[in-house]
């Protein structure tokens, strides 16, 4: 669950109710567009009180090329502090519960950025190809992603719409990322796939 848009309120006990039936829930502490606030992070970290199936937090659109040289929405020291909070948040589900996992989004056009210190703090690194035309280089780029995230679990992000190109996802490219994802799952090179986004699943798109 990734918060989208400034008008979307932070989660509450009430908004968490529909998610209780799921096997696992990961909720964003950095929303779409890299939006984040200390008060919202604190609120999300209270969610396991009401969502015992919550297993992690997501940092969406996290990396950036800022003029001040800051690579992430949060710096490495802030991530270290959050990791301490994730252990406490996990215990809200029960005294023996594990710490919440820290998830992050990494795009293909960010592979050359100095992201090592941040990725070292993350448990799960999800990888996304922003423009569908670049899926031709998915194998090459995935090798770089896997090297950067050698000590983390890896999840392949599969867009069902070409958001970068602002057009439908070509079927051959949809098939390519699905086939490679299935192959890498069987080989143990990745730990899962994400299909994005649920909000387009009823639009009769061929890729869906």
C-alpha cells in the first residue's frame, strides 16, 4: 500500500480494516513522488497494533538526483534510526514478533547513483523499469541491481502500463518481464514480483 497524492491521508485504525484479510501487508513511509513526513512515519509505525499481518514498510520514489547532493529522501543516518523503530513496531504484533522489513524502490535509471549506503540498510530492494522500451535491457540491468542488493531480498516490479512512455504496455514486453521474473524466481535470484497497479486492473488493458 503506497500513499498516492497529497490529498491522501495517513493511515488510521479504520483505514487499516480492509487489509486485515491479507496474508501480508507492507505500508509506505515514503509515498509516491518521494513524499514523507516524520509524523506520518510515526503513524505508520503504530499500524501493527491494528494490523498483525503487517510485515514491512515501503519507501517509494526514494532516490533522487538533488542539487544538494542528497541521494535519498532520508539520509543513511535517518534510516539507521528508522531501523531501530522497526524492531519496536514489530513487537506491537506480539512480544516475539520479528522487526518490520524495510523495503525500497530502485529504478533502472538510478543504477549509476551512489546508493550503496542506503541499500545496505534495506531488507528488500524492488527494481522497476520506468520506460517500457528499456525492458530490452532488463537482463543486463537486473544483473547490476542484484549486485547492488546482494545482501537483501530482491523483488522484480512489473508495470502493466508504460508510465514512462505514457502509453499501454506492449504485450511482448509484458511477456518478457513476466517470463524473466518466473525464470529468476525458479533460480532463486529474486524473491517475488509486484504487478502495478491495482487501480488499472478493471480497464480491460491487454497487458493486464
